[in-house]
C-alpha cells in the first residue's frame, strides 16, 4: 500500500514538473488576448480618399462660405470636426472621440432619422460606401486621433 501511495505521489510530481516545464518553454500566451483595433490614419484613410473628393467640394472656404459652416478641406477639417458642436442640430457634437454612434458626422453619413437636413453627401445616392463609413467609425472609436 505504501508503495502505491509513493508511486501515485511520484506520478503527480512528474505531471506537475512536466506542466511547468512545458509552460515555461511555450511561446503561446496562457491568457486569451484581445485583437488589436486597427489603426486608422485620419490624413491617409479619411481626409485624402473620403473627405477631399466627396465632401470638400461643398464644405470648403475656398471662394465661398463652407456649407453648414463646416470646412472639410485638408488642413482645416480635423479642427472643424473633433469635439466641435454642430451648427445645425442643437446639442449634437460633430465627432465625439470613442463614440461613433453619438457623433453627428456618423449620423449624417448614415442618414439617421433625427438628423437636421439631408443625409450626406447631399449629392447622393450613391452615398459613402459601407467600408468608408466603417473606416470613419473605426477612427472615431480609436479616439479620433489627428494622425
């Protein structure tokens, strides 16, 4: 009987030591990791391919007053969007870092029921693609960095 207890203890010790050795040499994390949120560059993924060609035609101060008082040309747009109150809808903020659904820009682009005026861009349909809106949403979710 005593030999059986010693054998069982020895077997348990071997399993524990083997487990520790395996864990120490493993490249696999022992805790689940959360996937990194994709970085979105304001200048390269929002301004250049979306705002400049689609929005800045009406929302510019070049030779005119920007539509809605919103200047979306390169170099001016970021300061006109992030943490800035909407001039069209009282209580709305154009871009709220970390809150895409609460950002009036997203609501205007998606045509939310309670927006003031028309869905943007005004010359749509076609409007922005789902991928373009998703990129803007991701940038806002990431904190709307000026990058």
